């Protein structure tokens, strides 16, 4: 800290919670110097061979990173690197590179770089959340391939001679994992939204991070001292000693609170007025089930099955799926396991499926168009139901027609299992996700055809607001407290109560204490959160009073701006501690 410098405050997007301070490290990825020279017809084969070797070496690197992340952080975080592997296995991309080298007779580094740049520039022009994520994936993978072609060393560890805060335009998930945690305080980036792959990784690594600062790399110098508040999205350049001390005190208080969270894990999830709130967890697969996790919650509220398809790089067999589902159900020891059928498209793609539109052939639409895939999965889920309490849930239901078709297919699959004398739970409960505005408006019709509902708030908010939360220009419009969101949620809970249908919330709102309080006040008594949020959410549920919250929600529903609602909720949460 330099007493002669002026303290500067920057406001970004809170990405990974935590408070830290230390010297800046400007991390510039720079441009790789790609050579360009002509080759003969006879050399094309050897250049192509070099590409194959580089692709194989890159695949080995990514698979190793994926395995390390799976073991240290969990399968959910490891799935991020499946998108990187998909880039390497993109036949269209590889074919275009081979065509380019044959037509232009240039060295493979030049050809690879030219084609990849063309892909990146194309994807940048498309206003789509997943495609922007794909740009980041392509950039990361292409740098690895080029470095392997050129024989360049790839490591972040030697960059940090002592503990520093990394400042960069952008950071990829693999780069975040590559930094030595012993020499790392935190991350600051110009770009990025609150749900990017890098943010997910930094949270899992428990490294404080602030993203979306736009011009931090231009305002911060290598000689600067920085302070990060990952809870509020605040960065101080050259903070005063008073500011540092204030945040040291805040960090101490936060650590004390987090210890309290851990102690309360064994307690029941009940409000002050004795309302029992069902608290479950979201998982990607059996690797996410730590030995003691299910002792502290009421089961698995969302089993995302896409991970199985990503791991198998395509369509896994019935037996492969059955073994994975049954493993989870067995470990749940009688607690409910809600298995969501395949939700691909939009931000989730698998090998051989190329519709990346959020409004295209995704989720239940894909399944109803690909009945063999759907039936195979339903058979596996039904067989796993013989092991315990299994519930099946359809994603992205827009209306009664899709629900009727899905239920008809389920009935067919049940009948085929009966004929084959294969055990399953004939009364397995069936649910629908409410994540489209159309489903909200016809929830009364859907209620007659399902046993339960689950609200996917991430997609519901995105579709309600017509906002891409990964786009820095409009991400501020992704507002969980927008009056339209509150009113839609109220309709969902009121209608579910009217038709006596259990309803849970499994989106990001469920894992944030501010919104937990809001959801309980709106009438929700079942939440499904990521395992890392379980302790904190349980702590705050035990501090709230539903009757007080019902009165608060009545007040909030009269407000006309998200900012006012957010402020009022924060004030309420602050009053609890």
C-alpha cells in the first residue's frame, strides 16, 4: 500500500465470494506468433499428421485436467471441460482445416489459426449465450493446439513468484485451475457474467473473484495494490489502510459466520415459526455425492442427467445409464431422488446434437423428436426406481400437449418393462419443470397431469425478461427481483397450493439467502441447492419467520422496481444477524 496514491473504487459483478488484498499481477494472454510459409504437395500429408498429433496431445491435456478437477472439486465442475473436448472432436472444424491446407498449401499452424479465427468471428456475431461460451472454449482449445504444434510450454505456475491478485481481460476455466493456489489471492476480469464457466470454477476453488469490470486491465498497473470484495463485486485500487482494516474485520466476521453454518448442518431445516422446509441438493452424478452430504439434507431435488451423455461422448446405453442412476439411488438410502430427463440444446450440447439455440429443439422437444433416446433413458430411470424412491421430471414443458406426449411415452415404456418382467416402481411420481412463461400461465392445466412441479428460476427469469445474462450489455436486466418475476412465482405457488401439488425451486435463487427468504414468503417450502450452498441456506432458513415474510412479500408485491425490492430484501436479511 502506498500512502501517496489515491484510493479508487471499481464496481463489477460479484462472482466468487470472499475478501482478499494483495499486489496486482497483470495476466496478458497475448497473441501467439503463428508462422506462415508455403509447403509442397508432398508435405501436406506430414503436416496433417502433425495436426493429428497436436490434437491428440491437446486431448490428453484436457482429459488430465478434467480428471484432476473431478477428483478435487467434483463431477459438476469437471463437466465444463467436456465442451473443450467437443471442440477437438468437431468434424466440421477439422474437415475445414484439411480442406484449407489442400487448397492453400500453407503450414498447418497457419491453416489451423485461419480456420479457427473464422469460427470465432462468426460466433461473436451471434446473440446467443451458449455461443459466446463456445467462443471462450474455442479460444482456450485453439491456444493449446497451437502451442502443441509450436512446441511451446503451457503453464501458469511460473508466472506467480508470490501471492498476487490476477487481473486479466478474461480467464478460461483451465487457466484458473492451472494457477498455483498457494500463490493466488483472487481474480479480476474485464469480461464475464455471473454464470460463466470461469466463475463456476473460481467458486469451486474458493478463490474470491469479481468479473465484468470492462476496463480494469487499463486502469490497474502492475505496481498497484488491490482489494477484492467478492461478496459485493467491489475492487479497490490502492486502498487506504482504513479500508483494508475495515475489510479485514468484515472477512473475520464472514469466516465466523461460515463456521456457524457448518455447525448447524446437523440441525433440522425449520423456520422460527416451526415451518419444515424440505432442503435437497442438485447433482450432476454419483461423483458429487460426498460421504456425509445426504445426512444433512432431504434427498436429491435435481439429478442433471446430461453429464452421463457428455461423459460417454454421445448416447449412452440403457445399461450405462441404469448403473449410474441406481448407484445414486442406492446411496440415497430411501431419500427421494428426482431425475430430470435429458435437457440438451441451448447451453448444453452433446456429441452429434447440434441445435444450440435456447429456442430450438432442446430438452423435452428433443426427446419427443428422438423417441429411441427418450425411451432408453426412461427405461433406465424406471429400472433404477426399483432401488428406492425415484421421481422423474420433464424439463422445459411449454404446455399440455408436450406433457401428454411425454406421459404417453412413459406409459409405453412401463408396459414394455412389465412384459419383460423387469422390476420398477409402477407408481413412480412424475413432475414438470416450470421454466417457461407459457407453463406459468397454464399451470392449472399441467397440475392435472403431474404429481409435482419444480421451478427452474435461471431459465424462467431469462425467458421472462428476454435477456441474455452472459451479455455484459444487458446482464443488468437479469433481475430475480423484477416485479414480473415475483408475480410469476406467486402464481406458481398459489396454483400449486390450489391443486395440492408439491412445488420446489431448483434454480440459483434457491441457493441465495436473500432469495431464499423471498421464496419462503411467497409460499415455497421446498428448495434444491448446490451442495456448496447447503449450509448457508439452512442457516438462514432457521432464522426466518414465514409469517413475517408473508407480510414482507405483500409489501414487495406493491413495489414497481427491482432495485427497491432488492434493497428491502437485503435490509431484512441484515436484520437477522
